[in-house]
């Protein structure tokens, strides 16, 4: 039997479509039902479906009044506020192409992105880094548009570009992933295939508004289902999340593995009487973490695997738990295979995880990079570059990345991008960067470097801070006499990872 999984059918794709119209498709019916609650130490900020839809479509009208036309790209440099999802959906509603970016990016990193996408407009909060010579629209302007007459949803080809997100490429250059409007239909297979999500659920996501994991799992998917999204107010510590989950009566909780780890370290019991289960994505959960959460809360955690190019498509789910050590199975409606150069491998053999091109959640392309796009395709299959094994029951066990891409806190980071910064630092001869597991079980970025003598770590950190976003910055700096190399002179980053021993 081959390592191919294909059960059920993906959702039908209409002839004309708008992603925001799909997300807000139940807003008129649900009206005063709560779509969003922002929970902090003060009063809860509550948004009904009617208020949310009005703000989104008014924002779309405001964007069009600036002379923007469908197909124009809109760079988003907004902070961790409700402004972010409203502007994102407003742009989609008007037929514009939003480009959400992490607020942690530095000015040079943003300048590089601007050069790649050539945005027609930039939405920027004053405290979010952005080149000062760029013309921007402020949150105050965006908020002033919310009461404008609603824009019409721009309906069109579901295959047309909907939004662009950035992921680090193996070359060290940010890679822009173009998704179609139809991508939201791919997420529908996650509702039963991962979330177990229904209209009566109250789903809390621990991430920031301006993180794509939060934007999808924490906001758009609950709204598409008619459920209630719950977001912690900015600055809420992980230790305070159990009390917040209880207060908000959350039934589902979503977070990256590191948040679960930090919550379990907090003093006191995790008393979560309303919670049915947790969701985890962004990086592989450390061994034993899900079990520790189950023991502390009495609720399971369902893990999912995905990527910027196709969201999540392998997972456990209520009624479909993952086998011990496995990620889970292909979600119903997905067509997944494990491949080698000759095609799908036999069951219980290692292969590269691949997604069929028919998946509505699969990207359109890497922007202006046809060769890079073609390199990821093998016939009708998109190759993820990650290795796994599929057993006879269809359970998929993750083995690791086939390249040297790192995953720190849920963000994929290119080692070359970090090394390019470090190699220009005085006192460093050469560097190699990889992610390693430290004593706590967390995965962090470690920089191994050569040079005449070890350098002061504080000085190294000061050097990289203005040049790299926080999530790209090494947490460990290790001076070595030489970097391991293969016969062709290529640095063996995996060897450094394997040789690393976490300090006790």
C-alpha cells in the first residue's frame, strides 16, 4: 500500500467568490450575537457580528476612496489591536490584496518587503517599524472609515490573488506566498478535521491579532462558523491565561506549544471547567507536553501540521486522536502523500510530505518566482520539504525538516538570513545557525561562530537587535574552533544541532 491518503471531498469552489464575504457570510443572520471579545484586566471589548461586518465594509469603502482599485496590494504594518483583522478583511472585501506582516520586523526588513511587493498603500501604526519616507495610513484614519456606507463585496474569480504572506526562504531572502480567495475554503476542512468547532463554541487564541495563526484559527474560522472568538488583551502574560480562559468560559483554546509550556509552569491549578480541548500548531510539540497538559487540565491537545503555503492539513481531532508519537492523519477532504523522486513511497517508509495541487488551501505561487514555484512541484504534488512516515492506519509521524529551515516560536526562519547578519559582525570569522532543544524542551535559535576569541554575548545581542526581528535573533551564542563541513565544503548545520548539549 502506498503512502497516499484521500478521503472525502474538499468544498465546492463557486464560480465567483470573495474571501471576506465567506468569512462574514453569517453576519446578517447572527446580528447581535457576539463575534469577538477582547479580554484583559479591564472591561471586555465586545463586537457583535453586525458591528464587525459594518466596520469591515466601511473600511473597504474608505480604502477605495483613496483611489485604490481591486488587485492593488496593501502592506499591513499594524499592531496587536482589533484594527488589524478589520483592515485585513476590509481590504479583501474591496478586492484589494492585503499583505500582513509581523510588527517585530525591523526597518531594513520592511524596506526589503516593500521592494518586493510594491504596495499601493501602507497601513501603519506609529509604534510599528517602517521606513519613514513611506506614505502611510494611520489607525485613526482607518477607524474613521468604520461608519462609512458599506462597500460591495468584490466578487470575482476564486483563483485571483487574495492575500500575500511572507515566509523565510532557504536563500535568506523573504519569500512572498500568494494565496487565492479560495484559500478560505481550504480552511473549512479544519473545522471537523482539527478544531471540532461549532457555532456554540467560544474559541480563545493566545496569539496577537497580527499573527497569521491568530488571524486564521483565532478569528476568521470562528466567524465563518458563527462562533465567538476570544482574544487576550495585549500584554496578557501566559501565567494569566488559565484564569482568563475560565472567566471567558472558553470551550476551545489555541496556542503555540511554548504557551502551553509556560502555562503549566505557572503556580496554581489549571481549573478550566468549560474547556473541551486545546489546539496546537506553529511548531512540533515537545515529547510529553500534551500529556502534561492532559494531566493538569483533564483535556486533550490536538496538534496540527501545516505551512505558510497551505495552512494546516494533517492533525488529530475530537473523535480522531493522533496515535502516540504521531501528528495525526490527513484531514477529511485533503489529498496527502509521502513522496520520493519516483512518486509515493510504500506505507511505513520515509518520504517527503506532499499536498495535491487540487487542495483549495494550496498557494497560487511564490510572487514573481516561477522557478521557485516549479521547484516545489512534482507532477501534481506540492513538496513541503518535511519528512514523515505514514503507517497502515494513515497515521503520520513527523521526522523533521529535509532542509535547514528553523522553527522558533512558530515562525519559520532561514539560517542564512541570520548568518548574513552575524558574519558582518566584527570579531566573527564565520557562523552557522540552527535551532536546538534546550533543557526546558523549548526549541531556540543557537548561533555557532568562529573567531580569535569568544565575544561578549551582550554585545552580540546588541549588534543583532536592530538588524533582525526578535523571533529571528539567536538566544544562544557558542564560540567553536571550527564549523563542521561536508566534502563539498557545505556547513553541516544538522551536525551542530545533533552535537549540542543543553546546559543544565
